[in-house]
């Protein structure tokens, strides 16, 4: 069976893994929000065998995601569950860590707010939340290509767009998270790591 391939996932999986290896060293269970094609889930679960990796996505993405996991997934990768960030509480128990990649700029702002509400409830303390993707800082893009990408996103869906780091961080603080690390990544992306204290 042929599964969808995200070229971006193939390009960014190794740089992300290098950060996650340290950020999730003391975690045991991870919930991934917006697992999409499942490439990240399979790759990270394979290379981080100490973790139980729980992929999730909305219903329309589940058939392909579940197929890839069943075919390629290691034993520590659980079957994908349906999760829409708007539907609170989320259908998952407390987890040590939550990871998401390339979702915050696709969601509308209301969904980003619900994402952090869900994280506040589903993430145990101590816990770690890692988010990968493009961000603006002080209202400024980190590159001309990100500015062009943001115009494309908003032309397609005015409710989407590259988020201001400061706005996202304010949400995180409101749900008990504190920024630990902000890593500059290839292709003008960032990997942000927040901690929820005990």
C-alpha cells in the first residue's frame, strides 16, 4: 500500500529528533497532536524506544495515519486516536510530554487557544510541551520566505497564519507552562520547548 509522503517531514525529522532526544529524555509517554502522514510518529518512536508514542489527528486523516502505523510502526507506537483540539476534554489520560509540528499556523487562533487549554489538562506535572514550526518575533518574520508563506496561508484561510511567539507564549503561561528553550531550526522554523512544573 502507498502512503502519503510529506517532503517537509523527511527534511526536518533528523533536526527535530536531535532536540527531542534531550527534551524528552526523562519522559515516558508522549501525545502527538496533528500526526498527519505519520512519518514523524514512526520515525521518532523508532529512535526514542523509551517512549510510548501516542499519535492523534482529526477523523479525516486517520485512515492513512493508521495504515502507516500498522505497517511501519514499532511496538512502542500506539494506534492513532481521533483528537480535535476543540473537543475538550481530550480523549487521553495524563501524559509526560506533548509534541506538535506545523500545526499552529494552520489552525485558526481559537483552535490554538483550545490547544493550550487541552495541554493544560492533559499534560502531567512535571511535563514537557514541544512545538515545531515558523513563528514571528515582535511582529517580525524571521525571513522573507516566511513572510511570503504567511501571505499564502492567509489567502487560503484568513484565520490561519504564522503566529507571534509572544502571543503563543502568553497562552502557555496562562496554562502553567514556562519556556525552557527556543531552538532555531532549518528552513526558518523554530522548536520551542515548554515545561510544566510539579
